[in-house]
C-alpha cells in the first residue's frame, strides 16, 4: 500500500498527478501547522483531489511554536506517517523531494562539517523501519516541475514561508542552490548519481549482528569509522567529532560515554553495549582462543552469545 505525503504545494501536487499518470494506487496524508491563513485552503484542495480521484485522505493538526520549527514540524509529520503505516499497513511512502532540495541539503550539511552519509542524502529509494521511502522527482529540478504543472493547467499553492530567509534552508536555496542548478543542472544530476553509487559501495552494511553485538572485517580506518558511526546510530548513539577522533587514535579500542564498547583484533572490529561482569575461566579461555577483544566480552558473557 502506498501513501503520498501531500502539502498542495508545487512538488507534492506534481507528484500526485504523476502517480495518477502511472496508474500507481495511493492515498494521501497532509499536515496542517496552522501557521498561515492559506493552510486551510490547502487542506480543502487536498480534500477536493481526494474526493475527485477516490483517494483516502488523512489530516493531522500540529500546533508548534517558532523555536526550531522546521525540526519539530519534520518530527510531527514523520510520526504521523509512522502511525498511519502501523494502523493501516502502508509500506511505501512517496515524498516529493526534488533536485533543488537535494542540493540545498548537501550544501547545508557541507557548511557544518558532515560526513558522507549525511551529505549524500535523499536517495531515490530508501528503506526505513516502518516503510520504504520513494522519491520519484529527485532528478527533476524545481523549474522542470513548475513547467509540468503549468503546461497541464494543474492548480497548486505556493507557501510564502519558503521565501523567508530566517530559515536556513530558504537562505541556502535563495543564495546558492537555485542559482547553481539553473546553470549546472545536468552536471548536478550526474554527480549525485555517481556519489550515490560510491556511497553504497563504501557504506554497505557488511557487518554481522547478534543481538546488540556487531562485528566486521577491518578495511581502511576512514571506511571503518563510517561503519562504526552507522552501527552506533542503530544503537541509538550519535558520535561527536572528538569521539570519532578518540576511536581512531586508540585504533578502535575504547568505551564511548561509558555505554558502548568498541574493540578490535588484527582482523575485525567489534561493537556492543559495555558490560563489566566477572567471567569464569572457561569463558575467558574461549574468548582468548577465538581472539575476541576484551571490551566486548562482558556483553557476550551476559547474553551467552558464544
């Protein structure tokens, strides 16, 4: 089952009609933040489209203050999508991100010192815990989407808050990304294709997992630290830069925040919750023979994984 994240704006309206053209069945979900007078008109337009094309529509009201609004709004709508997925069984979520959005995000992350996974975001297809995200418009520019809507006389709304440069995304859009794409869109498209391929090769999930114990073969420290970072995020822990530096400095043998053990031998790197337990001699000898590093032994002993 497919769910379209709809807003009645340029991008999601275009995606609505492109999904219709391709005969892809879907329902729509829309969030009203009650920040603009126009938002009620957008809800009514969504209802009109849903009725005309026989789509189920789900509406969520989110009342948020202005402090860190964009992050709170994102959390609100994704929680809404997950609730719908759990309740009604939607396993595909369609998002209307386009090429300008992707470049904006790239530049924003680049400006604050992010890693490869954070910079190369918004892939065409992305697997999440609750659903698979699809971004069919990710290779189209904003200009191309507007041309499609205007050519087909399709009604859409323009959110005036998208022009307010007090929001960082809008600032990057106005000052950098739109200008750059207008001149170099073909090169940007190709670059993201190549970068996505490289990211998948470098950051493939080739580790073994047993409960909350992870381990993988050593390759290159710069690649290995990326894998450690991904695994720790799965464990609910986000590394700081000083912590990454500490892991590299100790050759992948440290305890992060007193909670996560990272340790290695000549061939493999191990990660697990950190446990300090008294272990029997038989178990210790087994760990020694199997060359399991010391910092992860407590967790292995606790769960009897070996």
